[in-house]
C-alpha cells in the first residue's frame, strides 16, 4: 500500500534535497535511470515502465500543475533497494534513511527493512524507531518543547500490536480507495473482538507515519481531553504551526481541533492528504462528556483533504454524528479475505520449533495443520494468538488436533476448566489462592502491581501470585511504571473479550471471593498508593 502519499506536506526544497541525494547515490554505484526504473512500478497509461520519471525525480522537475514530483515511500524503497544492496555498513544505511527523510520527513528503515535492504549489516547495532514516526522526539530546535510535552508516545502499543502482522490488504485497499476518491471524510472500521482492529490501526500508523491516537482504557487513555491534547500537539509539530503552547480551550470541545484542521487544509496542495488514525472508539469513557456530543468531540464536518480512520467493535454503539463523506467497513469473520489472512498467519507460525514438534508428534503435515486451525479459529486473530502460543509452549502436546477447542469462547472455557480442574483434584490451590488472584485481575481494566494484588486479594505470599501470573501469562499484558521505590511491573488482562468471559462466570461472583469487598479494598489501596493520605 503506497500510503505515504497521505502525509506528504513538504514543498520543493525537500524534493530538491531528495533529488541531490538520489543523483549522488546513483552516480556512486553506477546505476542509471533505465536500471533503476526496472526496480520500481512506474506504469504509464499505455502500460510499461518509464525511466524518464526517474530523471524527473533526479533533477527536481515539476509536473503539469507546477508542483514537484512526489514519489511515495514504497516507491522510494523499491527504487533505492539496488542502491542499498551495493552499499555496506552504517554509511549506506544512513544514506538510505537520508533519502527517505528528504522527500517527506517519513521515518527511516525499521529493523525488518534494515535486514532486507542491508543483509550484510550484522555486526552493527540496529537503529529502530522509538518515537512516533512523524515526530522527532529530540529536535535540534526547541521551538515546540512545551507542545511536545502533550504528545503521547504510543510506540509500545504499536510495536505490540504489529507482532506477526500479516495481510489486511483488502482493508488497506478500501481505505486507500476512500481517500483517493473522496475529498474528505470518516472511514470507520468495525469488527468483532479479536478480529484485529487495533493491529490494523497500528500497522497503518507504522506504514504511513500519520498522526494517531490509541484509546486504551486499561492504561487510562480513554477520555476526550487526552485525545484532543495529543492530536492537537501532533498536528502543530508535524505541520510547523505557530504555537508554542496549547491554548486552555484545547480539551474543552472540538473548537481548537477544528481550527487546526481548517488551517492545515488550506496549506495542503491538491495531492496532499492529512490522515488521522483513532483506534478503539468503543473504549472511550464518555462519563464527563457533554450530552449528545460526538465521541471524543470529533468534528461533525472535516475540511477538504482531511480524513479520519477510526476503529470500533461491531457490537458497541458510540455517538458519532457526521455531516461529510463517510464509509462504514465491517471486517466479517467469515469473509474469504479475512480467512485468507488467518491462514497466512498460521503459515507464518510454522517456522517455530514448538509448532513443528507438535505437528510431528501428531503425525500430520503442515497443510493439514493450517487448514484445521483456520477452521477452528472462526476468523479470529486473538484465538490464534492464544492457541498458537499454547501449542508452541507444549500445553497441547498430548492433545489431538481435532480436540483443540473451536472458537474463542470455547477456547476460554477450555482453558478455564483445565486450570480449575487440575488444581481442584490436587490440593485445592485453585480455591485457596489462584481464583482470588484471577478475580483480582478482572476487577479493574487498569494495570496493577503485585503489591496491590497481594494487598487486596489477601494472598500474602508473592510466590503464589507470581505462580498465577506465570500460568496465565498468555492472557496478560505486562508493562513497567516508575514508583517512588523504582520501576515495578504491572499486569492486566490482555484483551477485553477474556475479561468479559471471566466476568460472566458464576464462580467469579459467588465462590470464595467477595467481589464487591475486593473492589472497595482495591479502590482504597490504589488511592493510597498513588496519592498518599491527602
């Protein structure tokens, strides 16, 4: 998907810099327009490739509208690959990244791209991106230092979500077609829990470097104020707008955001687009929102050249009134294109030793394994995340392929019974402490430390708590937070669908655990830990 064209906002000076760098690199390695054109899809209207386009880029020529030619990021990558392969070491990598940044300020090569474009670069340390791709977190100038304080670095979310990412071309194509054919508007992606909506958002951001905001209720990122300050700050920095601080009204409503979008819209040339990604509208906390207001105070109307790509669960409704172009796109679990992506994800997992060990022991072949899991997944990627992990780590060693649970809910139920049944038969560890810890993890959607789990669950032995966390690691998201005593690990349920499943179980409510008392104790303990005795 050639989506970097969505965020090309620079003028001729950057293109001239790109042309100079490209000309120098081609001269150094002895590659001409014809050879380079063969490496990139530059189709003319009548078909075939046109090496003259390379010449136009090299010499900074302008199109019929008097604007510089602007290749997309993917075209740049395809074009400079033969240059990269003839370079060695960090010098070549730096030159490659310079070419990318010169044309449109997009980020340099990530680790996977470094391995592909510089296969001989093994002994030198990688240079992965640690900041949002469109924003320099350590600028040479201090012009936006106060503005940058409001930018939320969500790189950890993006990197987590795009692990083992595959496919989704059919969705990206729909988004690209909407942006190409509509002058502005909202593109809303809907789907069931676990179908990969957040992963889609993360991959889109990773690919395009666009302005973005991920709502994550578990991390307390779920309010309109957090969205507005984050997005407005990103826009100011990315488009070099004349603000040193955010005005007080930034987070009150959509007024300031709408003003920024109108201002940016007037600066965009005819082929420039501003795309904003907003993930998980269904996780937004609307408790303090004005009655009848759009979720996150999203603007009812978008100006020309401005697009918002958002995601939300199919079974949730949010208040969103739109008076401009819009498209709702639902990813259906039984869609043939979704099923093809599921198969590709399973095929990708065949490289793992634990998967091959299981296949060998069950005396099946790779194809049979892929076909069967594709069916049992019922088109759900979270199901694959859990089941493939269980297979890889030996949990299903003695379980026949046709005995693996079908569908996400059945998998949850099977895992619950396996954990509960094993401990009930042995020494009642399940009811003595394990259930209490699991319940503790369902009480809140926020990450909590072992100290808090110990305190309000009355499971005093940390070793017991760690045992449960280890056994349930496939369902947990782990992060670290700075406390007065230093960094501490915190844990929460990875996906809402599993928390919802646990919350529906009668024994969570009834057996051996006073849930309401635990909630009250949790609230008091959390308050004391964070705010003290104030």
